[in-house]
């Protein structure tokens, strides 16, 4: 179902939009729990997701299956499941960008590409392959496009973002001079408990005139997070710079382009006030210069100390975790967590990570000079970490590079429930396990056996 939505957004405006669409389904009978609303029930399940190939055989590009394990099944290495065969297909033409509620009783998804790209769906988790679609559909496409970047930015709050850059040049095609560039951002806030878009805005990203004329621009933003005080949204940026001293060329897509130039500013974050979504500004880190817009996995979290911890990592590159101060809402340049130093691994790069509790986090990482994918437990306060050994960790198929087929390329979520962290680990086309990490004890055990197939990999636990 494609829901009609306001298509003209005034520049810099913020509008409250009412949901237009289907009514809630309150459940099949009076004896069942409510299908929708906030997640107020105890956790019963850990849901795992698997990406599978498209019709052309491109690994992980055909869609997403989900299966809900009981806590007992999740922890049992003798329990075996083939999610591709027995799982539930989440709506999405390509790999779904799935988010989960705190207790795992709901999954949220905005469909990615295709005729229904941009449509939000919500599912009640019932166990096994049973997921009830609440039919509370919301069309985000007019704001976020048909391939939206969005995450669970705080309990019950989803935030989607979109950015584009438009260059002003002396002429079209090759051989033109660079004059200036304008980067535009769009933001939509979704109420996930009672699905609707509650705020939206569009604005020019506030570079200085000198920055834009020297080629600085942002063409993609992602992984927004709401701070502890619920007064600011921090958004990761793909910051690039064009070499304005060179003439334009035409790339393989037929678009006018300029060579890249060296950046003179560090990792950048776009900040807006919440809930107004006004007063945009850019903040820069002096501790890193790697982009922080990630790729499908959330990479910034609010810690127990109310600071935001953010991985300067994207597309399998980057090894530092930065901190944004809760007092100043800018980078705390006196703090940096260096994964390579913590592990003593000089070529480690962060593919995904999750803040757990008490300064403890779990990192999925790859190595530049070694095949495989690895799990590490880290202490953000002490600056220390250790690798937790898993089967198949040195296998090919864990690449964090978007251009190479591999489970870490599309990994989306590390599950947390109580004392345990849940991580499915399967190289492309190879059987694996759901691993349970006791973050308090620092131990790891094998849970449910995960059957796999060629061109598929497990990409999340919720």
C-alpha cells in the first residue's frame, strides 16, 4: 500500500504530519496481547535476521528473513535453524534496514528500494516464523527517498535522514570549473509506538562560504542518535572535498565530477535541536578524520554517563571511538578509544559495535592484512579490550567493505538482553552459530547452530 503524503517541503520548515493509512489491528482474539503500542512486555525471544541473494546471485542483495528464537533455543548449541528455509520474509525488495524494540517484542522496518521503497512497517514478534504485521504503514519516501537511511534513535523514536550535494559549475560536462557547492539535509522523526511522522524538516547544511568554495560537501548522512537530555540529534556525515583547482570530468554514471582533495577538518557530525529540528550546525573532531556515517549498522550510542560514544568508522574503515560531551554537545577532544591500541592489533577496523553497559562495549572488526571477522569486548573507560575467539573467525566472507560480499558488509544489529550480548557469526555461505557473550564475566559461548546457503549471511540479532 502506498500512502499519499505531503510532497512539497518548505526549506527549513518543520511540520507535524498526521498518519494517513491503516488502523491498528488489536489482535486475533481477546486472549492475545495487544499487537502494537510501546514494548512493555518481558522479553521472550531473540530474533535473528539473514540476508539472501537476489535473482542475479548478488550476495545479500535479495531481501531479509527473520526468525524468533526463545531464550532457551538461542543459548542451545544443539538447536539448529535454517532461517532462509523456515524464516519470515520482511517486506523489502533489497536487504531490509531492521530495527528492534528494547525487549525484542517488535521489529521495525522501512522498505529499501522498489515500488514500496520508503514504506514503514511494524511487526509484533510471536516466536519462530510468526510475526504479526500491525499494518501501521507510514510513507517516508517523499522525505527520505526510496532507499532511506534510518535507525532507532531512542526508545520509541525512529529518525530517518537524507542528504544530497549540488555543485555549481561554469559549464556542464567535462572541462568545467568548480564554483560552489550546496549540501541539503532532510530529517523525519517517527513515533514508533503509534506509528506516524511527528516532525520533519529540510535545510542547507551550514558550511562556511570558504568551506563550500574550497570544495567541502556532504552527500550522505546516517545513524542519528538522540542525546540523553532529548535536546539534540547527532547525525553521522560522509564529508568529502573536491579539488577545485582541477577541471571536471564525467564519471561512469554520466555525472559531472571533480577529483578528491585532502580534507583539513576532522570527523564531522551534524547537530540539530530536538524536538524542533532547528539550529543546524557542524561539529568536528580533532581526534579522527574518518567518516562516521557507517553502513547499515548503528555506530553511536548514549552511555550510562550520558555522553555519546561514536565510532569514526564507515564501510569497514576506521578504528577509533570518539566522545561527544553531554555538557557541551561538542566533541570531547581529550577522549579517544583506539581499538588497535586496546587489542594490540595494528590493522583492526571497526565494522559494527554496540555500547552495552557500564562503559563496556562489543565490537565486530576486520583486519586489513588478514581474512576473517572478529568479536572483541572493550572497556571504554579503561581503554582496553580483548578478542573473543569464535569458530570460522579467520574465514573469507566477513569483509566490512561494501564492494566485497561478506556478512560484515551488511551487518545491522548486535542484540543485548540482560547480562548477554547476542551476535550471529556466519561467513558468506558457511554455517555458523549465534554467540552469547556474558559482558559482565567477559566470556563467550556458542548458542544455536545457524544453517546457511551460498550468497547468504546472518546480519543481526534483536
